[in-house]
């Protein structure tokens, strides 16, 4: 049982195989040098596959004038090339957009290491091919071994020619098939002389420089070895996927130390070759002391370039910070289970090595269980050390300040010696050294130490006013004073630097706290975007833009600071790429690097919600580590805020949908009752009349017909209420503003309600000299009818009274019933749609639209309606209507 469990397939290998099913397959035709026949072999096989019925398209092939290669293109579909303009010339490039639109089963794209025109989406052709593979298109391409990134420096040493166009090793490692196209060096040189590689003039130059037997033999060996390694990787993958027992490669892990010197790229390439040979994972790490993050822009750039090279070669990267560099590296290596450390040889001088052991020496001395590889390369010039001063101007200022401070100390010493006769005046000069260190920095403190040594000897040590020393103990005291002054200056200067660094970090932390507070208070997406752009511009001094993608729309510019009307076409393409691929694009990236902005995705647990673009003050230099960390913090908080704002919008939308669903359920409930009941009564009466009409007496028939009429009127009022409500909500209600006599409207409404409730008792009271109002007579009558109808339903059938009077400049009409009244908390709710209070018999009455329609009609006529339930009477409800009284037309008697 255990044996079967141990022989199960490797889960990682199975996952890798499953992931490759959705990608296109990459086949690379690999050669040792130009002219071995890679393109010819590729096209020959493509024609054979096309003849078998496969969908084959030629995306781009460079024949270099070779007739045999040109002939193989006949009969194959060839995509038109894209024209690019560069420095006044028209360049034909591979059209990746046309290839993605055509989407064939197999596409042939020559020259994998080619560099695209500046306006292309990707700077390198291998990145175009990666996009095609992600789209599920199979790709065939060709590559020379000298273009492999990890072998670029080896090829340069062998041939003396620096290779500028390179391809990351991971591209070759990820290929489904690698076909080695090989010829002997003698045959290749003969092909060169026959004009089958280059034109005659170019061929003669190449034969004397690159195409020599020694160079070609070495390149051929590199190609054979690299192909053999690829075949070995494929065998290992097959064994792991099928749980076949056998000797496995040792699980080595390499840690590569990257520094700010010029040899870092050589160390990275050497480590890449070592990792490839060992089939090992590897990580490039840069470790720095706190406070040295922004010491030198050139050093930052070298570190950044080395780490980017490591990423291109397939490594992961890390940045560490510690005072003890060697200790931190060893702790990190042991924690992450690295078995070997690779670094370059230290180029510090002998004297510097005596004062502080180099990182290489410390790692070799302190490493017990981890192998240390030291890469040697004498051809690389030593990197300039970190300057102790910022510039000659600051040096001169510091020295001048030191001289002035020591001069003040000398004067103070004379005064104190004359009045107090102090036994030890050297303390005054130590104070001067500390002041220079705190105020002007380390260089000023060192200068003050030596000035103090000389001044104290000249002015206060016998014999006075010369630099000679009469007593040996005086010399020893002066020497000790100098040592103490230098050490004090160093400590004070370092304390000053740390204080400045802490101040900067506190400012950065305060700025991030303020940003967090502002962005937390922003609820709308637009507010979050504006806060983010303003904070990024303030923190980095760079132009910042934020583009968001609403769920129903396209990626759009949401905010920019300084203000920007719109992004250019290339910038918008880079922003869409960062949004869709969830990776950085634009400035100093592998996608559209000529775009001025660098776009980074705003990523949340629910996916990418937008992108943020930054245009730095100095595009020639990368972002410093401190700025990069600050930007990352801003982006993380912005993404959280955007996600929160979107969730708030969704919750509001969900609440609205819930309310609509509630209203819909209420409406359906009302319809089911208020339509079914009168229809049932009408249907029953009609059926009785049809079946028993001749047998029924006259009064009985009249009762049935009255019932039909009553229920039909009820249906008519119900439908009218629905129509009135829909017109009010749609704003389509037409209101006439005529001179209306309120008593006439009251009497008309009372007559209508008596037809519905014949037994109902209505009391009407109208004050004399009641003025006109400007309203719609029909609508006012409808309002009063609805109020009377509502009063009869909820008043328990008791008397209903209508009063009309004038209060100040208003005409007030009240409708009062003798029912149970309305709870104080429901006085406003009864005007909501579909809200129905309880009738005295406990049942729900009506649809809940009557009072809502009344409020809509009254407000449309310029009046107001409120509900009262007088506490003193303990019974009844009163509806109060107020309309502005007209100022003309006289009074009503």
C-alpha cells in the first residue's frame, strides 16, 4: 500500500501538464549560427503539415534573399506585415493583432530574438509569441544559440561580438519541442562562401570575424549541450507524470547575491547557467543596510537592472534590509532551504578589507552548511564606492562650517581660560565637533576634529602659538583627543543621518496615514480615484492617473493629477494590457516600454478593478526602492477602497432590487385580491341571471344588476388608481390650474361617495367667504373622493365629516372619520405605496395606493396633505389638505 502511494505521479508535474493544455504549443528550431537552415527546415515541415489539411499561416519569415527558402513560401497563406515608422524609415513588422484576429491552428514566426519597432505593443518578438501562445495558437519559430540570455556573455568572450538581442532561457525551457538544426563548421563556411547565408560583401566580413572554425565549433557545442538539457528536462517531466521510478536530479536551490557593482549582471548570468545545469530553482536577492535605499541613483539603477535580468532568466527576486548583511543572507538562505550561494568577488581595497571584511569573506567564514560560489571576472571595472559626501559644494560648505565653529571654540576658550582658568579646554572643542556633526554632517565633523586638534595644540598647549609639543604626555593627550573627536564625530554624524532617515520615514508614514484616512472617507469611485492620484503625485512628485472599469463599461480615465484630459492611444493600450493581464506595462516594463506612464493593476481578492499609471519626474532613472514601496502601499490601499466603493454600490443596488421585489410582491398580492373579488361577484351575478333569469323576481334581478354595477365601478376605480399612480411616477400627469371653488368639489365628491356607500353619513361644513384656489377641479374631486373612500373603509362605517376654512393665506380642507385612528409612527407611512393599515374588522383593505395617489395629485396642484390622529379624542384620523388661496376673483359666500 505504501509502495503504491510512494509511486504516485508528481502533483506539480500533473498541474503543469494540465496548465499547458490551454496554451498553444511552441516549437523552436534551434541552430548554432545563422545559415544552418533553421528557416528552411521550419518551412519545409510547415508545407508538409499544410498538405495534410492543417490550418497553417506564415506570420513572418525572413528569407534574406535565399531563393530556396523563398520557394517554400509558395502556396502558404502569408499575413500582411504591419508598417512602422522609425527615424524617417518605414519598417515592416509582424502584425500580432492580425494574427490574433485570424487565429490559425499554427503560425510560423521567424527570428524569435528580434527587437520590434518602438511603437509596437511589445519590445521583443518573443513577447508577441507569448501572447499568441496564451491565445491558444501553436507557434513555430527559429533561434540561434547566441541569442539565449544566459549564454550572451559566454558568446561574447568566445566570438568577441556582443549580442544585443537576447531571449530569456525560460522561453526555450517552456517550448513543447526543440528541434536542433545542425551542420558542421566546414559545411557552414562553404555555404557562406557560396552566398547562401549573406550577400557577398557581408559574407566576406562575417568570414573573418564571426564565421571562423573555432567560433562555430564552440557555438555548436553550446547548442548541442542546451538541446541535450532540454531533452533531459522532457524525460524527467515524463517520468514524474507517470510515476516511473528512477534516479532524480538533486533538488538544489541557488541564492544569487546582487549588488550595485558592474559585475552583478555577470554573476546573474553565471548563476543562470549553473541553475540550468543543475536543473535547480534560483532566487536573486539584494540586501541593503537601512537608510541606504536612496544613496545613489546610479547604484539603484544597477541593482534594478540586475534584478530585472534575473527575472528574465527565470529567477524570482527578493529585497532584504539588515545591518548585518552576511547574517541576514545566511538566515534567509537557511529559512528558504537554499543549498548554494552565488556571488561576485569583492573589489574593495586591501585597507578597506582590513577595516571591514567584505561580504564574500564573511559568507565564506560564517557559512557552515551552505556552499558558496564566488564568480571571478577581472575584466569588469570596480564600481565606485558610495561617496561620503554629496558634492564638492557640500564638502566646501562643511569644511567652512567646521573652520568657523572651531574658530568660535578658540575664542570661547580664551575667554573661559582668562576668567575661570579651566583645567581642560578640550571639552569645548568636542562640543564644536558634535555641533558640526549634528548640523552639517559627517564630513564637517571629521574636518572639525582635525581643526580642533591643530587649534588646541597651537593656542593652548605649551609652547604656545606653534605646533611643537614639549612634553610627551601632551602629545599623548592630543592624540587621544583626536581619536575621541573623530569617534564622537562619526557617532554624531551617523546619529544625524539616522535622524534624517527616521524623519523621512515618519513623513512617509504620516502621509500614508493621511491618505488612508482620506481614502477611507471616500465612498464614491470618483472620489477614491482623485484622492489616490493626488497622494501619489504628492509622495512621488510624478504625474499620476487612475483608470477604472465599471462592470458594464470600458476602461476609462477616472482621475489624473496634474489634470489630463485623456490618455493617448498607446497609453490606453498599455492601461488595457495591465488591466486584462494583471501585470505592469508601459515605462520600464516588457510591454509598450516607450509609453511615458508605467501602469500597474489595482488588484483585489475579487480581481483587477482598475489601473494606476505613474509618469516619473526623471524617466531616465528607475523608481527608487523607497518610492516603489510607497507607490505599492498607495496602490494596495486604493484597490481596497475601490473594492469597498464597488461593494457599496452593489449593496445599494441589491437593496433597491429587494425593495422592488417587495413592491412587486405587494402589488401582485393586491391584484390577486382586488381583481379576483369583484370579478368573482360579477361572474356569479351574470351566471345567475343567465341560468335563473326567468325564474327570478324583478327585485332579485335588480339586486344582481346593482351588484354587477357596484363591482364594475370598484374595478374601474382600481384600474384608475393604478393608471394615476403610473402617470404620477412617470411625470406625465397633466394638471390644469383653473379657478376652483372648493365647496363645489366637496359636494361633487360627496355625491359620488354616496353612490358607493349609500348608508354612509357625511357631514359637510364650509366657512363663509372661502376664497378660490388655483387647481384642477377634476383632480381635486378625485382626491376628496379617495379620502372619503379611505375614511369609510378604515372608519368602521361611522360618520365622516368634511370641513373647509381659511387659515391665513391658505385654504384648509379636512376629512375626519370616527375610526380607531392611526398610530403616531404610521402618520407618514400611510402615504407610501402599497402600505395598508388594518380595518376595524382586522382585515387589510384596498391596494394601498389611495393615499399615495392623493399626495401625488395634491403636490402636483401646489398643495400639501398630511395625516393627524388627535390624541385628545383618542379616536379617528384626520386628513389635512392645504392650498394657497387665490388673491383675486373675490370671495365665495
